[in-house]
């Protein structure tokens, strides 16, 4: 959620009312924004010998792009408090009757296909609203524009350049201009190097760096206005004295392009000599049929059903009352003449977040006050509670292990590749583990395929604990599974580890016996069992043999030779290896920095489902 | 045991009993002056625990003579020794002769100066030293002798003065005042520590003396097993869900597709939550299949669902204008580690759309899950790349926001949380969205305890759920309420391999309703 800092005194002036911190907090809470901090009583930085005035830091929900600046917050709260009506934004053609034009060249399709624009005439900047204008562009770039990848904004002093304008895409070496606040001219190529290390701009270079052509806005004299989405030219930069502002907006996302345009002009046209007037621009873009006049600030006509709104909110309001509630949320709405169940709603150009009547319904609820809505019974139907069977099974094993004197641990599911394989002397056959593409640290490379690494790490971090340490975990591991939609499956495992001055091999063995006894599985002596098959699948098998489990010595590098066994289970005449237990090999202990012997047990529980 | 000295028989307890048999009260300083107090205490404790004696400990400080003072007490002060030597020779002595007579150069050196000052001696005509006073009082020696004997001196000034002269130091002395106890006897009876089967068989318990039990210490360690605190809280939540008729969802799927985790939830493909910064993507296996049935019983219409989702994002549908962007199949088929269990709720609701209740419509349903979710977060005190999400879903006809709030009151009341406040919020897949707050008395402010809302029609109608079936969803993390409840400040002390095993072993049983 973006946080916007506004001057507290200025905001209260704009609201026409002083608030206590708590009072303002309550207003924010009701409206659905959040007062993060009131800096009145904190130490504030001193800039140019003047202490920064007290700020309110307000968190704005991610869908309210229209509140990313002082102007928007003040306006929306005033409308909510019924102090101001919704402004009537108007497009005004210049006296000449001729609109400025931006002609789009087809090459822009290769890099950044869409452009829009607008002109704000006779604007009067003060330091405050100028700063707010710049800051809004920043916030829009960061949020809605996804760090300029989707949309980028350029603003220019129209009196320094002369239309008609063109939006072109040129080879980087053919673009040459003095970037904003720089002293010498550079080519597009040179800028890529020049801004490489720039804290602010460096991160945007990737958006166009490797493209054959870079987008550029030019005036009629081929003066470069901007090279979006990187930088504007110094030549056309706006200052406090700028009276006429030309806004260029370029994008890869057609919808967000116009949303950004609408927000900017809606917020800053109030400073024009004639407030809330915008001079439109003609975009000529024949090659992709995008020729049009921009911005389109006409409200979107929508309808909403009275019974839907009332039902969702638990209200029985009249269409008229619903319409009046909607005014507080900056809509203009009227009951339909033809259908008593319909209200006609004008969605202002600033409310691009309104997609469906459910958004209108929510705004009715907010205007009414969430906490004022009548309470009703939660739901009428009775439903039947039901546990997930694998969780029920897992809980049985957890209880039995704890009753047997073992402590439950909860390590992480993600681990490093080494911890899961090399450190356990296990090989990755490439078809087992799910691998992450973008972990921030080497701790998270794969989804574990065994519970052992987490338990051994837990013991490593608890070496100060008295021995023996007896820990267990019942949780999921994941394996690759090409046949499934998600190409992966979880498997519920039970594992335990014993750490002491002696190995505890027979203790771990005893835990296995105990848990399997509780799962109604009889122990079979080895002679009763059949020779083990290495496949982890049930196999149809000899009749006359009872269900149960047996163990068979194994020689696997995870374990100390002669002290490890596979656990075999036969259920319903099918048999499978379900896990193994043994004394860990000393080289494994060394990798996990364990000084004493460790015996472990790990089995797949899902066979008992 | 006691290292008894001074001709003791080696059985200090017996000696103490013997001494007490002759005298009601004895002082250890008098009766056992040379036995170390630690040894004495051992013996006394043994007798006291059997109530054979009672004793009091007396702590006091007493003056102890330094090495030089011991010499003075025995032989006299330096000046007195000089005077004495001279008083034996009327004609006096040379310094060398004096040194020979006293037998200690340093004594002579210090002593003659003082003796001159006290006018006890003088220099004779031939330079020899001769006595001047006829008799002297060697007060220093007398004082020290008194102190040596009585460990004190009537005039405290004397002790202060001698301390200044570094002849005395104060030493802490522990001694004991010992009296007979209720079970006083000369013989120490053999004490039994426990009642045994043998004693019952032989009847020895009737006559045996039992050692008193130490009621001040803890009992024997149980070497008990323990469940993890987070799982104990999970159990409580699960119980609450069961009490309210919820069915547990199959969340045993860590890997999800972009489709189920985001697109089906009407989260647009450019949404920041889908950034590499926030979501773990999977590099191997590479891509998912399009949604399809995975068992014979699944009669889901996956192809049309996929198209509906695409359409509602790209062009809008079901009365929504949509996000209006080119929706990419590839993005939807990327594999991710689920960022929320809502991916599973979505699949459950999609299945619900196919079910037919008695009236031919999908029946009302209540689902819940408590399971691990993954975020590509930078790890700090409140963030881990993994945590548990508690999630509930209620699908029914004619649900209203007032019902959702009422349900939340009941749900949180079961955890001892009252007086909820609801704040409008934003979430791409719920509308309205409500953050749930509760006033926390300890922190003296409203704290957010969960998120809730009604799933968007764009999400539900794409699945084929009827327009008038509305669905509540809410979620909270398992870790946060646990951390608040048990005052754990760092999530790494609660989840993961860095958790202290003693914390797991000693964490009390969880009763969420008790505040």
C-alpha cells in the first residue's frame, strides 16, 4: 500500500476543520484509508533552516490511484464529508479551434506502442502544488505503472516547444538531447551508460535497453521532449513559472495509459486559471487504429441493481437514498426512469477501480458505514464439519509420538539443495525435487523431499539443550509429478531424530514399532515378509501372507553401515517400502555440525490412509 | 563429610549430640571452636532435617590479629622489647649489641625510635643506649592479648586504632547456636527415603523413620514429549471451525499454477503480488498443464472455465468491464509456490459449482484450512518466507455483510476477542473487503486481526456459481495471534529450525478463549 505524506495544517485547512489525531484516525478508518503516523510530536528534519511542518502519513489502498496526492486526499475526504460536490471536469478547445497533435510512428510498436497526452493551460504553480505534482507522478510510476514498465509520464513547459508533436521510435545512437538537469547532450546509447549507476533511474533502463529502437517524443522542430520511460529533456522542463503544461504519457498497457492521464489531469486541472478545464490532444495513430482525442474524461455510465445492493448490505434503502449515499463516494447517481430496481451511476474518470456493480455496492456500504450496517445471522444453512483425512491421520501419529516422549518441531519446508541431497549423501536424479526460480537466499532453493534436513538443523541450533534430544515432525514433502496439472504432489511424512552420546538406534526403532502398533499394523518377522522390491509402489503379492510391516537391513550412504533398515509394509496383499531408519553416517553428522550420534526414522504416512 | 579436627572421633553429628546431652544450648564458638563452619553446617543440617536438633546461624565480624600483631601479643611491642633488652644491662648497649640481644634488626630499628619518643630510653655518654624509664606499660601488647582471647575489646576505639595500624583485620565469622530438637536422641536412627514394597512385605514401615520430603523442590523431570506451540494453536482454530460446521480443505499442495493462485481469483497479471519480489516461481518443473480433471469423478468443465477467466480479465464479463489487458496463457501456466491457501478455496468453489443440492442448485458450504503458504520476503523479526494461513469460506444464498460481521464476532469471541471494528480495505478478489480490528488492551490500540470480504462476482460467476450465491472469505496468519498471545517478538523463535526446544517443551497448553 502506498503511503502519502501530506502537510497536516494544509490538509485541515483544505478540509475546513481541525482534527485531533484520534478524530482524523476515525475519519480515515471509516473511509478506508489509514493514518500511519502524525509527525506533530516527533523530531522533524530541518530543511534550509526551516523545520518541516507536521505531516500526516496516510496509507492509501492500492486501488485508489486518485488519492495518491494531497489534492486527491483532500478532495475525496471533502466529498465523503459532503463538503464539496464532485468537480465538473471539462474539456476546452483552444480559441483557435485547433488541437495539438501527436502523430505516432509505426516503429513505436517495437518498443512502447501507446501514447496519450493532455494540456493544462494557465496553470499557477506554487512550491507546494509543484512538489505534489512531481510526487504524484512518482507514485503513479511506482504503483499503477509498475515502475514505468506499463506507463510513463513526461511533463513539459509547452511554451518552450512547439507542436505538432510526433511519437517515434529511433535507434539509440540517433537520439541526442540534454537530459533533465544535465549540462551536456548525450545520445540514447550514452544515457544507458550514464544512468547505469543512478539510484533513481538505473532501475528503469532495462525496460528499453535491449530494444533496437527507443521511444522518443519530438516537437515540430525535432526538439526532443522526452525519451520514455527514462527521462525528459532539460530543454522543456517545467518550473514554478511554467504556465502551460504539455503532458505526454506512453505505455505498453492501453487501459492503464488512459487511467494515468485521467488521474493527472483530474488532480491538477484545479490549478488552471479556469479550474477543472483540460485542453485535449489529438493522437494520430492510423497504423494500429488508435487515432483519437485524449483524455476522455467523460464519466462512465454504469447501472446497479437496488435489490442486489440492499441484499448484500442487508439494507432496505430506497433507490433515492442509495443514490444520495453514492454521492459521498464521488459518484453521481439517479434512479432509473424505466426500472425501479435500477439506478444509473456515473463513474467519474478518477475511479478506474470500479469494474462491476459490486464495487458500487461496496461504496454504498462504506458511505453507510460498515460498522452501522444491520447485523444478520451469518448463514442459514447447516453444514457438516469434516476433517481432511490425511490431517486426521497425521494428528494421530503426532499424538502418539508426543505421548511416547518425543517433542514436535516445525522446521521450514524450503531448504537448500545441499541440505536435502549432498549433506545426506543422497543424489539428485533430477526428477525428484521441485526447484525455485527466484529465491533471495541459498537457504531456499528447493522444496524439501525429506523431513530430515529440517530436523537435523533444529538439533544443530539446540546443541545447548540437554541430551538426549528426541524430536519428530509430521508434515509434507513435495515431489515432481509430471502427470499432474501442477506437476508436483505433496506427501505426508513422519520423521523422528534421536541425538545423544549413544546412537539411540533401538529407541528410534521402538518409536516406529509404537506408532505402527497404534496404526493397527502388526510386526512381521523378516522371514514372513518377502524380499524387498526397491520400487515405492504397492505390488500384488503372494496370498496367505498377513498384512503388516517388516524391516530389512539396507546399505545406503546416508546411514552408518550395518545400522540401517528399510521399512516394508504390506496392506491388502500389496507391499511397498515406506521409509527407512538407521544411525546417520558420521559424514552426514559433520555436514550438519552435530557432535553426537543421531538415529533417524522417516516414513510415508499416506499408505495408511 | 565433615573433616573433623582436634582429636575428634570423626563423627561430628555424634559429637554435637553428645555435647547437647550435657547442655541445652551450645555455642559452636565455644564447643567446636576449631571446626570449619561449612563442616559444622553439614552436620547440623543432617541432624536438623531429622528434627533432632534446631540451630540458628550467627553471622558476625570479629577482629583477627595480623602476623605482626601475633608477634606483639607473644613477645611484646618493638619498643617494649628494646626497653627490656636495655633494662637488663645497666651500662647500656651499642646498637649492634642491642640487635644481637633482641635478635631482630627490624624490631630494633622501629622499636628504638618509638622508645626514644616515649622517653623510655636515652643515649648514654659513650653513645650507648641506656634505659630511662624505670617501668613501662606495653599497652599495645595488652590490648592485642585481650583481643586475641575475647575476640573483642571493651573500648571500640582501641580496635579502630589497631585496625588503622594494620595490626588487626575484621573477619566474617559464622557460628551456630544449637539446641535440642523435638526428636533429640543420642543415636541417629537410620532414615528411609522411600516406602518400598519390601517394607510393606516385612512390616518394617511401622517402625522405620522416614526422611522428611523436601517440599520446596520440584518433582522429578517427566522427560515428557511435547507438541509444537503453533500446532497447539492450530488445533484450537481447527476445533472452532469444526464447532461451526466447517469442512477441511485439501491444502496438501504446495505447488500451484498462476491460474489457480491468481487468475482464477481475478488478480490481474500485472498485479504487484505476482512480482518476482513477492512470489516464488518454480524453475523445475517448467510449466503447468491447463486446468483439467485429475480423477474419473471430476466432471468439471475446465475448458470453459479457462475461457471465462480469460474473458473476464481481458474484456469483462458477468457485468464487469474487466481489467482490459491482453491476458497471457503463459503467465497463467507458470508454476508458483502458493502465496495463499485461497488458491485451494478457489478450486473447492469451482468443484462446488458442479454439485447439486436438493433444490438442484449448488448447496451451501463451509470450508476451512490452516496450512503453510510461501512469500518471497526478506526475512526479519516479523517476516519469514513461510507462514501458516488460517482461512475460512462460507458459500450460501442471500448472505449479507451484516452476516459476515456477525460471523466474525462469533468466531473471534471463541478466541476471547470481542468488540470488533471493520474497516473498508482493498483486495483484488473480494469486494467489499473488510479488515478486522480489535482493541488490544495491552498495546492500547486497535490491532488488525484479520482480513475478510465477499468474493467478487468476476471470480465466482466464471466458475459457474449462481449469481445469488454469495461467498464470504476471511483469513489471518496463525503466527501473528500466537506471537501476540505468547509475547513472542521474533517469528523465527516460533517457526523454523531456530526455535528453542525448551520453549516447545515448556509452552503451556493452549486455551484461546482464556484471555
